[in-house]
C-alpha cells in the first residue's frame, strides 16, 4: 500500500467513524421518540428521516450543497461569522456521510428499542426510576446490540458513500477524496491497477463492517 | 391503609373498566376470569394507564384526580408492582435487580432493608446469579423482594403464581403470607384461582367485564 493510499484509507475510515459518532446522540433520540412515543407529525418525521435512503444520493448532495455552500443559509453563516467553508472541505464530507448514514442508524436502533419489553421500563418506573434512568439502565443496555449493529451499518454506509459526497465536497486529492471518489477518479483516468487495489480495500472494509453488524444483531436475537 | 378508587373509567378493547370501591383490608383479592380488566386496574393504580376519569387515593395521598388534572408520576407513587411476567431485568444480576429501587441503605436492618427482605424471602444464596438462570419459584421470590425493597405503601401482585405448577405454588404461598404478616403493607392480589384467595386474602372483589360485581369476605 502506498503512502497516498494509506492516507486515503485512514481519512475515509476516520471521517466515516466520526460521522457515525456525531449522528449517534441524534439517532438515539430520534429512534427512541419514534419507538416509544406518539406525537403529532411523527409520520412526517419518519418519512423525512428515511428520505436519504430512497432519494438519489446526488439529489441529497445537491440539497446539502445549497444549504452548506458559501451562499447557502448554513454555509453562508459559518463563512461570514467564523470565516470557514463547509462545502468542498472535509467538513462537507463529514456532513454528507452523516446525512446518508443517519437513516440506517435510526432504523436499526428503533427496531432494537421496539424489541425491549415496555413492561420492564414500566416496572423500573414503579421502582422509582426517572425516564432518564430507565433509558440508561434498562432500554439502552437491552437494545445495545441493535444500536451497535446500527452504528456499524451506518459506518459501512458512510465508507461507501459517493453521490452526496461528490456533490458537497467534490474530489480534491488529499483533502476531500474518499475511497469511493478516488476509485471513480482513478478509473476515469485509466489508473486501473490503483482503482482495483482501492476496490479491494473497500470490499474488505465493507465486509468487516457488515459482518460485525450482522454478528451483533444475531447475538441480540439469540439472547 | 385505605385505597379509594372512585369514578374510574378506562376504555378497554371490548368494554370499559368502571370501578367505584373503597378497599380497607390489608389483603384484598381481585378475582375474576382472564380479560376481566384486573391487570388494567392495577396498571391504573400504578399510574401506567391514563384513564378517562379517575380518583385514586392511597391513605391520605391523592395519586390521580382527573377532575383537577392531578397525576402523581409512577416513580413517586411508592407502589410495589409484581406483574404476571415478573419483569425481572434480564441483563442484571439478582443483586442488581434487588438494589434497583432499594430506598434503604444496603446495610440497614429496617423492615424494608436489604438484609431483612432477603432473609424473609430466603434469597441470600441467589444474589450473585443472573436472573435468567433462576427457577420459576426463585424468580418469583426475587420479583417480590425487589418490589419490597422499594419501601412501597401498597403491593400490587398480578397473578404471581399463575405460571407455576401446583407444587411450586404451595412453596411460594407461605412466602406471600409472610410478606402479608411481616411487612404489614396492604396487598392487592389479582388472581383467578379461588384457592389462592382463600389462602392469602381477607376479602375478594369479584370482577367481570370491567366491573366489580360482588364483594366477599373470606373467613
């Protein structure tokens, strides 16, 4: 593996892991609200959360670009007040990966929360536990395999993300290039050997992530 | 202690739970066939269900009064609830289950202290085990102990012996009698087995399709 390939691989893994960690608290909160509460607008939120799963990633990326670009509401705010760009930087990659893997994390986590017997949570309350304590001591530990499985699935999705990333962050070698954008770029430029090596790395990484995710889910089922 | 249930109305699938009763006996059975609304009544007392209308008073504490929108949260009701499936926390050890709601200091020798409760229910040797490795009767005793350790003002027992065979039932009944006699807290005991009523309760409220149709004293 060359130094450039190693840098590319570690950047992709690092930014994917960070995006998964960033969406974790929001994913847990959203999944819990969807699994355990009924509220007006719930079906709307369910739909919006799932949109990135079914929309073309390039379309999601275009929406993000409009929001995060220098002239967009969020990107413009950060540019004016903090003097930094989001689009076409590693921050853009991070946000694109986070948005694209969020639905997978929420779906797995929600399913895991729904499988926790609500009677256990109710009885914990009769024993004097607050909602927060019930969540941390009963709901989350019992759903932990599903949550970890969802995180790994989200991480795997982030590793392979292409469409949204190329729209929001483009391809800047050494700065915003990820495994998938680099494979595309290398193949387009006729660097087949480089592209196939990267392909091998991405298959190995994705295999490990999906296999681990399945293993966690299976452990939950067999308990 | 008095448990006052007035103007209770809770819509269920096929009928409504409609109850107006004052309970004064230390151990009262709610007796009736499956699906009569017995568990729903316990849930309502514990604050786990939202009634259309209800006035629930335990001693001098109003727990629910829909007329004034009073609703004491479940965690502040001081109610010990042992549901039919026991709801032991499967990821915790017996000891962690017992200490989950324990109000007293671990070394306290008080009535609802850890030492006394585990001694009365004879679960000392079980504390380091996982709840998933316990027998039916052991689980039953751990669930009872866990509820008692929260120092409740009333104990709600939902068919605690329903899943046990006759042999195990006869082993657990003396423990329940011991709880009734040693801890002196009021006990609402849901069952559809008249033999359990006779063994443990002073009075039975007969429930059918969400209503208390008869009240019987047990001699």
